[in-house]
C-alpha cells in the first residue's frame, strides 16, 4: 500500500451522531490517527441508533471505523487534564457540541491554542458560533426544513417531505473535512493554526444555491415538484411493466435520440415536445409522461435498461440496498469492503469515494468498542499503571479490555 497522505496527522474528536464523526472518518480513511473522546458508560449517542446486532449498532460502526475510543469523563478534573494533554499533541481538534460547551468544559479554542498554537480547531454546530440562532439545537430534520429543502421536496399537493438520508449532516461533514484540509495546507505554508466555524444551517442553504440565484433574478419561488425536475423533461421515474426507470433526458439531442429508440419519432417533432422549454410546461409534461408511461409499461425495467444503456440514453433503475450490494460495477471498482467486528461479526462498509493515482486509503480497523483504547492512549501520555487503575476506579475513564 502506498503512503496515505494524512499519515502522521493526529485528530482529536469530540463528536457525536453524524457530522463530526463522519468528518473524522473521512480524515481517517486517508491515514489520520483519530482519537474519539466519548462519555464513559454510554458513549456516542449513535451507539444506540438503528437496528442492532448483538447489542451493537452497525450505524455507529459505519461512521467510526479506523478510530480509537477513549471513554473519558470531561467533567472530572483529571479527565480535563487528559483531554488537554491530547489536544496539545494533536494536529486537529473537531467538536460538534452547541456553541459554548467546549469553553465551559475548559477545552475551548483559546485554551487549546495557548497549549498548541498550530492546532486546527473545527467547531461544527447547528447554526454556527455567532448570530441570533447560535444557541439553538440543530438536527438534520430541523435544518432540512429551515434551509428550504423540504419546501422543494415532496408531491405538489402533499406535505413537505424530508430527504430519506440525513443530507445536511452529510454535506456539513464534507465541508468540515474539506475545510480542515485547507487549514492544514495553510499551516504548512505559514506555520499558523486556526479556528473553523461550520454550521449545518449554512451547509443546508448551500444546497439551495441555484434556487436562490433563480429567485433573486426572476422572483420565481420554487415549490414542491414531486419526482419531477422542473428544469428538464423527461427527467423522472417512468412506470414500466414491473417497476420504474428513471430517465435523464438532459438536452434536445438526447430527446430526439430517445424518441427514435422507442419508435416514437413523432413525439420529437410534436410542437408541444420539440424543445425542453416546451416539454417542461406543466400541461405538456403531464400529457407526455402519460404517453411515455403507456409505452414503457410494455417492457420490464431490466429490458428497458438494457435497451437504453446500449443506445447511450441516460437512465437507471431504482435500486434497493440488497441490489446495490450486488451491483457489478461497484463491486468491480471495489467500493464495498468487509469488516470483521468482534461482536457483530462481518459487516459491509464503504471504501473512500475518490480513487487517487498516487496513493490509497480505506478501512484499517473496525469501529472501536467503547473505551477500547483508553488504557493504550493513557500509556502513550506517560501515565503509570497505578494511575490508570485509579482513573478507572474513580470513573475518570472506562475500558472494555483488560489492563
């Protein structure tokens, strides 16, 4: 294996749920050492989320692979001392508490900066460190509503609809990882660490950027459009004999080619459908989709996919997870990887999305058990066996392995 680009970078994670854990997972995939601080006894909230296997959460396992777990009571004086020693020796600190929590714990940026001027300190919160909403709790569902996503998601005559994955958490984690890499590059050039303030709210609103531009220029307020994309047609699921095919007809040339393939060239030259601007008119679109549904209901999804792909028409099926795991394309590109968890057994997770020419990254270890590395980490800080035993007895740390 080639040298991972972040090998030698230590990340100290005070993270729970998705944003900070996913951000640090992305860094860990490229070689960073991630030490995850968790409260003794319960750990990261997401350890209790989702369908369990043998009492453990596969949900947690996905976002926390490659990490070391230190179960540490930050409210104890000794716990704070340990955390500060780690922060002093870390390149990056990531936290996703509400603004002010790290400061009250004695772990705020100004304190850590005094010990470690080169630290990159990333604070992730619902609404950021400033502004009238700073003290509000921000969860993905709330942010999806406030940022406008739910105003454009769902059927036109239905209720606002949340996206089926925690999309604002995920995009915030991507922004955070990207920002940390930029700050590390800045530090390499200048020697200076810095503070990074990232909010779910702004990350969510960034997903609405094109609509904001359109509204500011035209006054057009977007609404819910169901599975249709208001700027292109046909660009939506079309019913087949046994399911659906999603069409992505992105321009008029593709439209004419598609009409020829389905033996309906007359549609391409119908004045109501000739151009995309004609096709997206609501009255024309509804009539067109009804016509296409009648045509495509004569064959199965697999039959249509074979025909459309063979002829270069952008289209796809609606896959469920079981089908995705069997996808020959993803498997040939080695996107899936097996982990052998000590309690859950084998489970599938993902390799990094980017595939680099000069280096690789990926899964080096399972998600840790709560406190699995507590003793190991304290030993690296110079604590003696007796001191560690005393910390365990006092509840400063906990561990799941023998000392």
